[in-house]
């Protein structure tokens, strides 16, 4: 005879060990302190030189979604993140689809890091084949995340320190170069000879992608101290710090290399800017720093993705025995970490970087729309405060994300739609044609 529920041994839970600045470090690593560097050239050419303006406008746009994330994490301090927010506020099936779509970005985030790091390392040590680097980096990300959340936080802090030193070196070299050679100090913000509102809008659409990754902070809600306060603050701080630091980087970069038409290689334009400011040593240091940043970003994506899978597995909308399990000693969703590591390993042999990046944007922006919609329903539709403060952030956040989402690459739109269709079919089977309701374990816990 089955044992009564009250006699079942409680399952281990995630451990709350992350303070505010641990969360901020995790967020910065997810976004990358060097976030605008890889896209510097393409944003510059698309915005016709107005890189700093594009980054600043993008920061404001993403802050709306950051506020929605923070508010929903305050109401639902759950590792399920998007899945929980939409499912509890709107409908469990919609929550599953939102979480399923968002899951794509987290699965692909680690895959992208595996591809990029393997190719970058191959450029430094070409004697080692690509396949060997893929195995190395997929294993590295997985092993580091299996050490536990506290160890992952310390790793993140170390990576931030290393990258900050090189970025500071670039700032010093750039300022010294500009004082010796002079510059048109306002040109990165406004150049009347090249300004075009259409070009600036397109450049801003690209610049918004610089901020993707801050959302992963919300998946750490069950491991955060005082999550109702710290998740909101960490999410907003991460967006602000990324915007300020990113604007400073691209501003100096544009001053050092003012003609956006003459980059030797648009994909690696910032590396050449660094070389002009600080010579070969800084050229190679920036190369290595972007590699380190990509390692941190891939680790962070795996960390966040494992928590989302755990939240969905715990509620049995995906197999609970595998995804809802917690490793008792280190208190981590070990199976989910291994699963994402396997996706990164296999995907690096099956997918190219461009398609993977577009799929990441597809899934992330789909999840962002879900979070903004849930925040609008909770705080404006059902809430008592019918002010602009509860109306504008989720509405503007949703509109911006939707406009970006429909403009990802055609192949990614098709592949992402197939992914969403697969999730819909899975939910149909899981609920016996929607006759069995999905039940979420997370109830509203905010004191309003």
C-alpha cells in the first residue's frame, strides 16, 4: 500500500547562498563585461557610426523588461522563472510554452559558447583539432557547474576581475592615444554628416542583443538571499552596469577609429581598435579576454538553464524523476547540468555559430515577451495600482521584444517555430488533449 504523503522523505532543495553582489556578478558574466565588443563593427556600420547612442537607447529599452523580471521574481521567487511567472499569472499551458521557448535560448547559450571558444582556442593553438576543443570546453563548463552554486559564484567573481583588468588597460591606452591624437568628442553620439533615424533604429535593434543574458538572474531565485529584494535590484543593476560600461567601451572605440567604413574585418573590429590604441600586446589581450568572457557566458547559460529545467521538472511538466532531482550533497540540479552539457557537445558538431545565435535571440525574446505579459496582468490588470508605473514598463518591454523577435533570421524563425510546435504537441500529449490541467507548485508569495 502506498505510503501517505506525510511520510515521504522531503526532497533536497536548492540552497540559498547568493547575496546581491553574487547575483550581480552572475548577471554580468551572463551578459559579459565585453558584451559590445564582438558586435562593435556591425553595430557601427548599421548605425552609421552612432554606436554609443544605439547602446544607450538599447539600455533604456531593456530596462523595461528588467523591471518586469524583477517584479515577477519578487512575486514568485522560483527557479522556474519564465515558466512560473506566465503559468501562475496567465495559464499553466501558456507558462509551459513560454518556458519551453525560453529554454531554447539557455540550451543554445551553452552551445554557442562551446562553438565560439573552440574556434577561438583553435586560432591560438591550431595544432589541436576543433573536435578536441569542443570536447574540452563542453566538459569544462559542465564540471565547473557541477561544483555547486557557491563555487560557481566564486568562479564568476574571478572571471569578472580578470576581464575588468584588461578592460581597464584598454581604457588607459585609449585615453592616452586620444590625448596624443585628438578626437571629435561628440561624434559617437551624433554626427550630422551620417545621421539617419532609420539607420539608428536598425543599429539599436542589434545593440539590444548586447544585453541578452541579464534574465538568467531570475532563475537563481531559489538560491538567492532575500530574493524579493535582490533579484529586482540585481537585474536592474546588471542592465545599468552593462549599459554604462558598454557605452564607455564603444565611445572610446569609435573615437579611436572614427571611420566605420574602414574596419579591416567587421566581425573583429574592436580587436583592431584595441591594437591601434595599445599595440600588439593589447590586441592579443582583448582577443583572450573575449575568449574568457565567452567561457563565463557559456557557464552562466548552463547554470541558468539547469535551474529552469529543474523548475519545470519539479512541477512534472517535463520528466520529474530526471529533471526535478537535486544532488543531495551539493544541492544542485545535477541531471539538468549534464543534459545541457550534452546538448552543447552534440550541437557544436551539428550547428553553425550564426544559426545558434539567431536561435538564442528567438528563444530569449519569446521568453521576454512572456515575462512582460505576466507582469502586465499581475500588476496592472489584477492589481490595484493602475498607474503608468505598472502600465508602461511591461507594455513597452513587450513591444520592443516583439519587434526584435519578428526580425530574427528567417531560418531561425522557422527552426524556432518548429521548436515551439514540438512544445505544444508535448503539452497536448502531457495533458491528454488539455483535459488534464497542468498544476504548478509555485503560488504567489509576495506581500503586497
